[in-house]
C-alpha cells in the first residue's frame, strides 16, 4: 500500500467564533471604546492631531467639512492601533 503525500499545504481554515466568544469579544471592544472616551486620551489625541494638521494654516480659511474629516480620521486612527493588536491583524487587514 502506497501512502499518498500531500505536496502542498492547504490554507488554514478561518476560526469560527461561537456566540459566547463573539459576545465576549464584542464586550471587550465596547469597553475599549468607552475607556478611550472616558480617559481623555481621545480628546487629547484629536486636539494634537488637529493642531498638527492646521499647522501654519489660517484656521478661518479651513472649511468645516475638511475639519470634520480630520476629526473623524483622528478618531479612527486612535482606535485602529489597539484593535489591530487585539485582533492580530495587519493594517491592510483592517482596511478590508
């Protein structure tokens, strides 16, 4: 009897979370989001980002839409790093 050898490895199967795992993970992410707001880190990060973004620009000439876009970008960036670490994803994986 000849043994068949597998020459290529099949890709890993995706991990399917059961309801308990999903609820625990969701609760952790919600708590992380709350802590960012309650700790004042979010406000400090957004203020620093806006100050850098404005730089030497005349604040009166910056449109409200551009300012709101930068605020949203800063908030998203702040959540991205801990989420990448928690979910074990690269930046490219987060963007999908």
